């Protein structure tokens, strides 16, 4: 086979896998081989654009679908929000009340369908940040939960204890005020932070500080047993993950009320 033969084979295969169904006087649904993990196909529609030409759109169904198992508001905040904006910009998509679309000419229709399909894949992938939190979003989520439970006015982020040796080398993620003893809270998204939190807690104990401590993991099960064991010995309270909302609130309020 040569390049022309391969191109012809691919074109026939790709064209054969795309179907168009009429859904209204000026609305057509484009069926493609692209599917979500549960097997449902992407929602891609073609309609007449208000300014002429054609509009390729998901009719708002992608975000509606994601809302069944995700907090859509979080997709528009922090790192997730910046990534969503970048995804849409890369594909040249606009958004109107949750509907993703781009306008095209008849000649550009095929390319536009490919672009929106790629964008919908990337939008869906943002939801994995809920289950596999990268470090940046983990800390954002931790800060948000703390503010909800105790209020921003009771939090001091990046707290450096006065009066201890080399204090700036041993910062506390959060000092939470209001308890009988000061509460020092650490977010732990990975093994390196688990080791650092252990070192800081041990240093504070050796310095004669009297305090309560709490550690919130991204996922405690991901840590090596030895690192987890050392940190368990150093801290008062632990939360397995940020998804353990009830335990997080109960243990936190017990220390600061």
C-alpha cells in the first residue's frame, strides 16, 4: 500500500463510523465512535448558527451529564477552572450557560466536529481531579473545607511559631484558633509531605510546645506503611481523605470548640 491507498482506507472507515440523524427542522445529531467510560456516546449536534453558517454544539448535555456525579461549581474554580478555560480556548469553543459550541462553515464542518469531540474528552477528564487530586487542587479543596467548617478568620496559613529554634524551617500549614490548645493542621497529598509533616511535628514536640495536631491526607492508602506509621505516632488526629467530610468536621470541631 502507498500513502494514497492508506488515506482512502482511513477515509472510508472514518466516514462509515459517523452517522447523522435529523432531530428537528434545523437540528441534526452527529453520532460518532467516541464514548464516555460508561459507553454512552458524545452529544454533538449541528444547527444553523444565528449569524449564518453552522453551529456545532453539545446542547449543554456534557455538563448536565457530569453534574450527576460531580460538583459542577468546582470545575469552574481554582486549578480546574483554569484548565477548563484553557481547554475551551485551545479548541476555539465558546460557552453559553453550560453549552459548548463553535460556529463553522460547511467546508469546516468535519474539522469542527473533531475539535469539539477532542474538547469534550478533555472536559470530562477534568472530573478525574475529584478522584485523583493533583497537589494544587488538594490544597485548594482543603482550604475551602476549613473555611466552611471554622471560618477564614480563625485560620492562619503558613504559620511560623514564635520562639522556637529555626522556626521558619518548620512552618505549619494551618494554625486553627479557638481551642483550649492551638491546633496545627497539615495537608498531606504525598509521601514527601508525610515525611515533612512528621519532622515538623517532632521538632515542635522537642521544642516543648503544647498543642493539638491534625493531618488530612489526600489518600492515606497511597502512602508507604512506614511513613504512615511514623506520622500516626506524631499526630493527634488523622483524616483518611478530604472525601470523609463528616469525620473531618467532627474531629476538627472537637479540637477548636
